[in-house]
C-alpha cells in the first residue's frame, strides 16, 4: 500500500514520474497548503518496488507492507 504524508509532501510529482506502473497521479485539486498532492490511482498496479519512496525528496511517500496472515 502506498501512503503519502500530506504534512511533508509539496506536490513536486517526482513519485508520480518514477512510478513504473503508473499507480500514482497528481490530484487536479489544490490542497489546503496550495499543492497538487499525489494520490493512488490503482493500488493493484503497485508492485512494491519502492521507487516512489526512494526518490521522494521530502520522505513523504512510503510503502506499507501488508502482513501475510494474522497469527491467532
């Protein structure tokens, strides 16, 4: 799962540019800080390659790995 922290994101679009599967795109609406924030277009396209996370200059994008199963 791709997570974006709006407190740090400045809407530069680097994560969108480097996503090889085009799972992200910039919003068409400006947020309260005046930025076009990225959002997940299709989470099923994400292959957990971490490119968005690696290239984000503000550490605002990160991948949250889902656990395989619940231990009961």
